[in-house]
């Protein structure tokens, strides 16, 4: 009996060790600084520039070429919508939309009914009780391919339906044979959605089970929940037009938050008996908002069209703050490059550009003839690579936002990270034709300063600093300074 008990204990120890080995490389918050990530036991910051989320549901999209291209450009993340929400070509002015497959080329988690026609975008309706094995095979293969290329996948489960999206959803009773309850689009992603809730739970649990073996994913509950469920609209720009989303902050409703907490519980519950435990992300708002009553199951809080203040307002949460969709700001590469630098230098851990140069037939991201409400180009991805490479060389886990370093910055905006003792990283955006000296609040001593061009990544000079006045190199491009305590030897 003693020997049997010893063998059982040894077997349990071996099993525990094996499980720990399997999970230690899973994408997770960094244990020393949870404002950043760890993957394969290495610190990680996410920088991406990806297609419009339809890689799996669009059968015409060559995701293998896409993932090779995005990794080849130095990016390490992409967003993926999993089928609860789809679009029609032309929605939002996107004329080459991967989330709007051609008729007959849409693949969703559910099988089509063999006999009942009437799906809004063509073909037979869906049977929500029957899984489509081809979909789950393609989903798993996409994530496996991403893993091979070192790409982290945001698996987005749901989305707001906006004006017309509910008309195309498989959960809509007009598009399935299961007689789901007829509810307003605004109620679909709430606990007041009738029989739809049970089908949503089955869908979430099946995707979670299918993807559990992969270390390179995290789950986002819902894309832009505030678009359909808003309790309060705050003016963020008093000079903007009334009722324009660009001049307001929409505070998501409590019933949306109640439903999102339920989805997070489904994920946690489904993974309880599974090998890997994945992070959960919650999309908070456009621009910025101080999160209230944060769900303890959520580890990543994301914003769209985000401002650096989104990090500042939520840094106390001790979780990753992310900027995971850009757009509606023109097409200039400089706009999105500066957004990325600002946000990550404010202490964010995730930046993802919505890149319209990817589409069916242009999976390498070379098409700049697109018509869409945003940007994206090979040149922009090269600029993001400069940013990512820069952070990869930093001991960023040791750094925190430093709002005390710069006491005066005439004609410029700045963001700073530091360890508070030996190293300060300063991002500088000039708004003046002439660069002015910066006044810095540093401990008394001598410092070495190395300047880098944020556009090209090239060195633009080195200097020493002893009196708190930092001379900025000429030129209006945005710049980065690495300030270190001078070597006393």
C-alpha cells in the first residue's frame, strides 16, 4: 500500500509538472509587471496591423499568406471575429471587406439547414444545434498557423450590431431554423435576449474548447458594446456637432456589463477542467474612460481610437490597457504611427492598427487602392516595426509611466517611461518649426542621452546632460530620447 501510495504521488507530481510546463508558455500577464504580457516565458508587448477580422469566416481569404506577411513585417498580433457578427459589402464604406464574404463563401460555426432557404446574405438558414466541422477545422488551423509565426490572436466572440448587422446574424430568427426569440438588436448582447442566450453559451463554450490547446490566444468578449447599449453620453468635445460619436464618450449600459460578466464566467467555467487558462479582454469605449467596477475575470481592457489618457485613467487596475482598433482619422501613415508611439509610451501594452491594405487577393497587404474609413500600408507597418523593435530592446517590464520628468516642453508633446532611477525613455512630438529645449526633473548628476528618429529608427545624435535642460535635435519628425545615468567609470 505504501509503495502504491508513493507511485501515485510520483505520478501526480509528474502530471502536475507536465501541466505546468504546458501552461508556462501560454500568453499571460507578465508576473513582475502585469501592464505587459509574457509569452513562451519572455516579456511581450503587442504591436499589430491586421485585416478586418474575417480571416476564418471568409473562405476566399488566404490566411496562411496573410499570417506569413504580418509576421514578416514584424507584427505579432491580429484580431479575429468568430462568426456571431458579419457584415455586408459596403458597410461603413469598406469596399474590400474581409468581414463581408462573397455570396456562398461565408463559413460560420453552424451547419446550414439542408432544406430551408432564406438566409439574409444568400443560401440556406443555419441550424444552431449542428456544428460545422469545416469551420472549426479552419479556425484551429488559423490559430495553429499564427502560433507557427509567433502571432498572438485576439479571439473576438461577439460584436455590437450597429444599424444593420443583426439582419445578417445567425442568431436572428429569420436566419436560423431554431425559432430563436425575436428581440431588438440592442438587446441581443444582454441577459434580456430570451432563448438566444442559451445558443450564445453553447457557441462560446465550443470555441473555448476548440482553442484551449493553443497558447497564443486570448478572448475578447465583445467588440464595441457601447454602440448598441449606452446609459450615458458625455461630451468629450464641446465644439463637435451634437450626437456625433466623435465628440462624445458613450458609457456602456449596466445590462451590457451584466451580460459581458456572464460571458466571462462561461469562459472561465469551460476552462476550469482544461489544460490552458487564457486571458479575457473587455472592450471599454472609444477614446478613453475610467473603468468602473472592473470584472476580476478580465485581464485586458481595450479602447478604440484611444488617447493616452485611457492608460493614465486605468493604470491603477494593474492590468494591460490596449488600443485595439484605429480608423476614421484619414489615411496618413504619420497619424497612426504617432498614435501608436503615444499610447505605448503612456504605459499601454497593446496597439493594433486596422489595416485596409489587406483584402481577398491582397493577403500580403500591398493594396493601397482601397476605399475605407482608415489607413494601412506596407510603409506604415515598417514604421510600426521600428516601434516594436525599439520596445523589444528595452527592459520595459521595469518601466512605468513617469509624469514628473518633463516640467516644460515648449512647442511639443511628450510621453515618458522610466524606472525612476537609472533610465528614462522620452517620446517627443514637435508642433513647432523650431525645436525648443526641454526642462527635465532629474536627480542631480550627469546623464547620457541618445536620440532616435521615430520614423526611421536611425540614430540622430548623442549628448550629455547635467543641468536639466535638454537640447532637442532639429527637425519636425517625432523623436525618442533614451536618458541614462552617465557611467562614472
